[in-house]
């Protein structure tokens, strides 16, 4: 994977499980901290704390506010992010190693997490 977040931001991302089909990353940061430019394949994000973030990519951004215990889909994307809240960010990412079928890919996937 290009721009692997476990390599670009090892102080925030930790690989907690990996096999030939998935990789699970634990993510933690503090208010005001951010990440370098990195990439995720299609992933499921599960929030372990409530937090606010700004996700940046391709000259656009999205502000995200999530509660603990939420599951969100993250389409394959490259981005950077910053904790814009006053609480630590804590989440798990389950990254899929199998690419999505061409027919299921959107022309321009949403930036950041979505409910579907």
C-alpha cells in the first residue's frame, strides 16, 4: 500500500491484527494533533471515543463529529486529518485487502467516513 498510515504516522496508528484478507489498525491522537498524508483502502471505522476531526484531500475538506460506538464506512482514499476537538480521538480501522468490484466504485467517493 502506498503511504501506509502505520509507516507515515507510527505514533498514531498501530497494527493490531493482520492476515491475508484484512488489517486492523488502532488510531489514537490528542486535540490539535494531525496526520501526514496517507492512504486507506476500503475500510470500516469503529469509534472508541467521541471526537471531532477535519479530513483534508484534493483541496477539499470535511469536518466530522462522531460519538463513541459508531461504525462508519470509509471508501478507499488518500487524505490527512487533524483533531479539531477537545477530546482524544480513538478508533479502530478494519482495512479490506480485497479491492471493490469496479461496478461498486463511485466516480468520486465521499471524503471521510459515511453511514453507508
